[in-house]
C-alpha cells in the first residue's frame, strides 16, 4: 500500500471538496498532477532548496488544512511565497532542483525523469494558480 498524492489548483472552497470529487470521479474538473509517494515534509525540503537555505520549520511549512482530522487523508495549501518560487523556476534551475531533491533520503529511490516531469508540471500549476488568483494544494492519502 503506497501513499497517494495530488498537487492541484483550486479556490479555497473547491479545495475542501477535492477528495469528494475524487470519490465521485469528478477530479477532471481540477488542474492537477498526481505525485504519489511525496508528502508534505519532502515539499517543505524542496521549498528550502528553492530558497537556497537550510530547512527552517518557522518558514518552510505548508499550511495544514486538516489539523485534527482522524482519517487517512490530508490537505495542505502551498503558501504564496512557495508558489511564487515554484512558478519562477527556469529549466536550468529545474534540473538542479530535481537532482538535489532526489538526493534526499526520502526520495533516494525516486526516478529522476519522473520527478523532473512531475516538478515541471507543478511549476506549470503554480503559474496557473498565480494567473488565476487561486491556490496550490497538496492532497494525500494512505
């Protein structure tokens, strides 16, 4: 059994209904990228890498929208600064980030080509979120 994860663009109201849309086979109404196996801590490490900094728990934290939830799924919002950083990645920096991100213990077994495609798609989602005034979210489930 693995970890399912999707990064998607939505309004705050729509984001709250993402999991229900998945269960009702209506996920196609969202701009989304499946990125299974990646959890909030790995994205937080990526944010620190984007900042060319060590991870800082007071800065590089996704907003937990399911705090206190008892089920096996979660929903996080990517903070605006992270979304802006993701949207601004150029292709050369993207290659460097993929290499560094795949070196993390949690991603050591990751396929760099798959990670590159996923991160490039998330970059595009970030640009779409900024252009539309919506947010970027991470949904996951065990």
